[in-house]
């Protein structure tokens, strides 16, 4: 759970545009914007790429952090990360300013564990579900067990157990898991076999 958060040092950004963003990245910094209803104006910042990437690895894409903006503290959570498709470096990040006790809507990964009944397989139809949770108590993931489930069994979003302070936002009937028969490989067509035999006889 994200009931504890790390502090990330940030600096105010006064230069804008592609050129300044590129210079920031070369210097090992990530351009960031913090927005929120309680802020008079959006905050334009730079963060250490190393520190921010480490926070994401440890806490996930819904991570909550305390920003130290040149001595001024602000709680924030990740809303969107722009990642370079070639280098996978973080190019830009959008952060949402938050307050203690606030509830937010987030997408949480659903992780499947266990094995279904013999001669069946699990199809996962949805990888995430949307919930509302206390901003300081957001789960990194939700675990769903398929241990021993028989053919035809299904798990919907409404079947997933949530914490007391969490509310499902997605439709309760949203299909998450379906237990089905394994795919069977089709045998080669007869005419193809005939062509093959004919070629070998020639």
C-alpha cells in the first residue's frame, strides 16, 4: 500500500520549449508539471531522472511522493508518464497535487496467481480495474487466485476483494478472468497432405 511516501527534490523550471526540455534531459533531469484544484497555478519543475525512475520502480505508476520544491513541500501523485519508445527513459511527467485524506480514482493492475483445474487454461480479459481509494492507501496491485477453478468459471470486477476504504468504479460485471479449454492445433488439410505426398513421389 502507498501509505508511506518518499521525498523527491524538485526545482522550479523557468525555461520552456523543446530546447530547454532537451537540455534538462541531457543534464539527467525530468521536466514535470504539477496541477490540481488547490493550486493557484500549475507548477513547472524538474526532477532528478535517477530519483524519479527509482521511485516508480519501487512504488509503481500510481506512486505518491512528497515534492521538496526548493524548501516548499507538496504532496503529489503520478498521473501520466511520457516514456521514450527507444531508450525507455522518462521524457516528461504529469503530477497531481493532493492532500491527506483525499480520495482519487486510479487504475490498479490485476495479477493472476494459481493454476486452474487440469486440462483448462485461464484467459485474462482485463489487466486493470478502476477504483476509488484514499490517496495514501493505494494498492500497487490486486491479486486474483484462479487455483482449482473449473471449466467455465469466470471472475468479474465485482468479485475482486477490495479494502474497506476502496470503491469499485468499473462496472461490477466487467470480465477479468475466463477459464476455457486449451487451444487445439488444427491438423493439416488433406489436400495439402496429398500435394506433399505427390511431390515426394515425383
